[in-house]
C-alpha cells in the first residue's frame, strides 16, 4: 500500500465480497458443459431487465395549496407501462381509470398507456463526480402528457429510478423470479421525524434491496435537471427526463452573500461590509479573539454574537464526535495587513461544517436537513479519509495550514507552534490519526479565499460556487504540503454526502488479493476488455528529461513508472532517472544536495527564530538568544512569503526524497496512479463502486503485469439496450501494487540524514583556469597556482602557522561571534557549516574579481553585516559562481558631500554616530555602475566594508539609502571581538569548493 492507506478508507479498497460471489455464481452457471438444470436454462434464456420510475411530486388538493397528495404520482408510476394506484400494471379497456387504454379528449379514439423506451445511467466526471440517469418514454396523447408533465417534467423535483434483472441467481445459487422494489415511497408523512428521515429511509431501502438481490437491483434517488419532448407524426410524444444524484448539486451551489441571522441586529455599517455572509461572521468572530484566548472564550463569543448559527453548528459537531478546536499564533513579520498579526487555525472539519450550515441547500428551509453536504467525521472514530504523509513531512507555508502530528517540540522539520506542548493542558496537538479532516487550516487564509472569490475584479461569477471555494482551499493545502497529495471530492454511492479524499493513497496487492476479475474464457460474463494509455504531455516531458535528472530529482508520481518499467532500458536513453537505475551519487551531486537541505533547515529555524543543536546523536531546535527575539517564538512565527517562495523548490525536493525513503523503508508500493485505463463490459451489477480496486486474473495481461498492477474504478455506466438486457460498463485506471524499487539505503534515519547534510562533502577544484586572487598582496606562497590539497606554505599562508594559532594567516581563526572563518566549520548561531572562508581585510580596501563574469548586487547578506556580490563566470570561467560579502561598491560623491555637510551642522548623538560611520567610506561613484554588471578577472569589483562598526546602506548605483527624515540608513555592524573581513565563497557547477584548494595568481 502507499503510505497512509487504511482499510477503512472510503476509496481504494477492494470489491465487496457480495459482488465477487455474484460474479462467481454467474461464471459457474455459464461454465457448465452439461447437466444444466431447469433453473439454469431459465436463468440463461429468460433473463431480461426492468425499470421503474416513481415521482416524488405531491400535487395540491385545494386552491390555497395547503394540502397535498401523492395520489397522482402513485397512479402514474412508469414501469414498462404505467402502474395503477395499486402498483399493478394497468390492463383492459372500457372498465375505468386503471385501464390500459383511455379515450382521448381530442377525439382520436382510445390510446394505450405511456411506456418506457430507453434507459441509461452514468457516473460522470473525474472519478465519478456525480451520477446521471436519462429516461426515455412515450406518451400517446395530450392528456397523458398533461398528466405526466406535472410529476415527471419538473426540474428540481425528486424522482426514484429503480432497475434490475427480472430473473437472477442469488449468491447461494437459488433462482429468483420476483421483482422487489421500494414499496412505501408514497407513504404519507405523518411527523417531522418522518420528513427529516425521508431520504435516509429511501437510501436505506435501496441498500437493503441491493444486498438482498446480491447486486441484481440498483436505484437512484435524484433531482430532475432537464427534460425534453417532441411531437411525433402519429400523435404521440417522445419524452426524456434527466436526473442527477443529489451530490451533483454541490457544483452548482453558489456562495450566497446574505445578511446574518435574525438575531444579529447590532452590527455597525463597517461590520456589515465585513460580514457579508453568516460564514464570514462566524470566522471573523474567531479571528477577533485575542492571541491567548482559550477555546472556551472563543465559543462564548460565538454563542453571544450568533447564537442561532452556533447552536446549529455545535449540534452538528456533536453528532460527529469531534471537538471545537482553535489554535492562535502571532505573526511577527506581518507585511501590510495589521489583521494578519494574529493567525487562527481550525481543523478542516470545522470549515466544512460551517459550509454545511450556511451554504448547502436544505430539503426544508426550516429544518437542518441538507440535500447535499460535506462529510465531517464518523462518530465511530474510524479514519475513513486518510492522506499521504510520512516522518519529516511539514508545511512550507504555516500561514495556510499545518499537520497536527505527534512530534516533539524541537523537531527539526517542523515549527515550534505546531508541536506538542506538554505544559498546555488543553493542547490540541497532536491528532490521533492522519485524517484529512484534522489538518489545521488558517482562518485568515479561508477568509481571504472567500473574499477573493466574491471580488468581481478577481473572479468570474460562474466560479463563485461552494465547489470552487473548497477546491481553492484544498489547492492551497496541497501546495503547502509539497504537492505530494491529490485532494479531491468523492461522492459516496447513493448518498448525499461528499467526502474530501486523497487519491494518492492506494492499496497494495495483499489488500485486494481477493478482488480478482476473470475477463476472458467462455465462462466469463465480461467482454470487450481493453487497455489504453493516456499519458499526459506533462508526464511525457518528465519521462523524457529523466536522462538528465537524478532518480530523486523526479516527482513522486514517477515511482509508479519506475516500478512498471523495472528491468527495462531504452537503448537510446540508457540511464533515465525515472527507471530507478541512476547511480550518479558523485561528490558534486552530494555537495549540491547538502547545500539545498541546509537552506531548508535555515528557513525553518528563521521562521522559529531558533538554532539547531545536536545532543546524543539527535537534532533538536532551541530558542535563540532571548535578547534578539521580539516575540516568544513558541507563540509567534517569523514568516516571510518571499523567502518561502525562494525555498519552495528545495522543500518539494526534500519532501519527495523523504517520501521515497520512507516508502522504501516500509517496503510499500508507490503512491498515486498511472494514466493507463482499463475498460470492459459485463452483465449488469450494482455492487461496483467508484474508487474500488481490483486486479485482472493472470493470463490476460502480459506476464510483466502479474502481481504488480491493479486498477481503480473511475467511471461506471448502466445501459438497458434494445435487447432488454442490463449491461454495466466499467472503466478503471492503473495503480502499482508491488513494492516500490527505490535506489537508496534501507536503514534511513532522519537524524543521520541531517547530520550528514550539515557536513560539506569535499569537491576538488579544477586545475584550470587559474583564478585571480581577490585582494592586493605583496607576495604569494609556493603552490599558490596549484589546485587540490595546498602545500604547507600555501596552507600556512591562508590559515597561519599552527604554532601561532593562526594569528597571522589570511583567514581569520577567531575574533568573531560564530567561530573560525575556515571552510566547512560548524556555526554556533545558525544552521549548518561555513560555505566559504573569511579573509581578513581592513575597511575600504579594493577587492578584485577572481573571474570574468556577470555581477549581481545583493542588498542583504546578514542582518548586521550588509551587502554582497555574486559573480557568474563567463568565457573560460563558465561553471564558476563566486560570492563576496561584507562589501560596498563605493558611493555617489555628490550625495556623500551633501550628507556629510548636513550631519556636520548637527551635534545630536544620532548625527555624530552617522557621521562617524559615513566619513570613512570611499565616495568615487559605484564601480558596479562603472562596469555595468560585467567584469574581467583582476578588475576592482568592490571595496571592503567596516563590519565591526557598521557602514551606510546603498543601492547598486552607489546611492545612499535614507529614511523618512532623509538620514542615511546604516548596517549596525557586529562590534568587537569580530575582526573585519570579507566572506569569499566559490561554487563550480553549483558544488561548493574550499577556496583554499583553488589555484590562484596575484592580481
């Protein structure tokens, strides 16, 4: 099975035992070469189908419309012919109202009763979004049309359509020749409970007859959506009525903007604009409660302001056995919207429950009975809606959602606020199971999506449906969780409930080992079997680029293709990553992956304002220096949308890798589906459902498929053709059942993975070309122009003589807040290792470009230290990328003179402080502006900055950055004991190189 699968899931479980037994009974009867009984012969030769259509329309019996009766519908049930009020086929002539022939009022004589002429049921849309039934019938005069028009050609009204086999064998082999249908459909409603339970009663009876008949009966209770009729030359009318299951209503339910309930009468005009619907008001009240407000206070506020809606919501919540949960965090880097200073989270089931309360259509506006609604939980506590997840899986965007997993507070791949806090008695974390409904979703995000949907400048009116609203929320959750899941809608068979499911969670072979279908041979009732691939352009592109990608560079969807193609190789494309055979794990590749993972850890720690520490072989996050923290990091996040966007590709890659190693570790099958369809026809049966899984008996598909592939039913249709036989068409999509074959270790350990990623793998520097040294020197050591392990002279020149503890080396060995400046050393106050070297240099000294290249100016290298340059190699230096930090590009002379003049006239502390920082800089105009972003090796590219005392902030053209008062902004500097230096970092083909081991010549 794929990670996350459970046997209680509403999708991707095996076929029912009843359906499988029925297929065996049919096959056994067909396979008898001789000795067939009378019952066998009757079953094989006399089996036909039947259809019965009953209207749910009651007709007023008085002019005022106060009393209604089902008598007209009861007397005009369509079933081959038309049934009378006793539910018997009309017969005879000249006897009365129940005759089979009636006298036409327009003088055309006696006409026969209406009759069915066609029937088709389809489950349409991706993975069975909704069921549609089309019924064709003929009426034989205008009187009959007038009667049936009232009860069958009325969009929005309910119809019950039943069909089945007239003769069938039960699973025990007994022959059944009687037809049973819903008998009390027209019973009068005598109480409110009867009215509220009417649909459930019909649904339960449908399920009863399906089970009793062993799949030889089926039915649909749905709404009329369309009809048509045409006049024929013989005076008859050909009519058709189309019925949709109640679940289909969800796609057309609008986000109706309405005022609040009748009890809400104290709103100000501003609040009325804000609370454009009862849905908004509910969540705005939650959002307005303080950061530290307990759940009890939130509930009290809801009770006080919207008692009617809250009581209805609370009643519904209690029936699911779920709790009211709200989690609050502060956002310490809110961009522009003060309302985002506090973020409130609620489980997805609370959002869906409020949609049920406010937007879902009611069967009676005065009752809490919906025509269709979202599933919000099973009172039994069973996890029927699991989702794909694994250790280390977390949300890249904690302002949208997070998963309430059982994790320690300092877990490295998570945030403080999402983890278990033993000090909180009412802690809502963790969830007991990985259930989609338990995912915590930001109220702020939900309200933003809602507002954007209702904004005509952002959304077309046709896209303002409940379906679109939930779909966008699910899209945001999917993206925040790494695009590993495929959250979608699933419409439960014959019910008015819509489930949110993850289609990536699929079974393995042992879970559907009994669901085997035989589609060939004289004894099978299945025929027209076919296999068709439906590879999308996107997937084909991914497969095509596999040759240039590592096995772990490709998305998790490709694991299915890996398993499918295992043992095969394209002679023209021998080593594509998607085959799972790519063994390119050289040092450079490992170096690059380590860099990426360190960046991700740094992002997480920055959000939490934390540092990563190791103790006893395990890594955990700890709070940074309290003096540098604006807000408590256990209750606040330091989220930055731009940084999250920049790190997203790395995050998704790491999540894919963790998913794969966990799949390998647990010896599970790959998640998801392969776009290869299977289709076949069979004798009609009602037991198959959308989302069920099955396999095909060995000997039908090529041997390579045996034991490896299964199929998920994604569409069904039932047809009664001109031969009066009920046929079922099945269409499925392939999934891999066998264990995924993934390159990598079986003994994966996350802590070991982190530890290895924090150490930079050595990558040798190229021998050629020789780089220019970046500062002016009077001499160079022997071996300066050689790559690789440095000579003793070169080593001492860089890091100093060990006897002197590096005091006179080019690279600083101390005198800082984060340790030595050597390549690869660990950092005390950040994640990972030092990716370059720190070269001692006084302020305002010229720095020379080590390579030919294109230069990019960076505004912020660290919060205290300032600017940097990135040079991308050109010409002989293609492949090189150099970063030099703690620099300036010189300053605009005119601005410098003006600022110094203005500061010199003031004697305030701030002016004196700024003057002391500005006076030392070199105002000759931007060297960056001079070389227009292109540089040659040996040319002056920048000047060293004063990183101890600080220096003025600038733009790439040398202009000073000033505040609202016109005063220059400055980098504060690190102060002592920091030594002035520049950071020098080299990459070759994206892999980090120890700068000491590169070859140089003096500029």
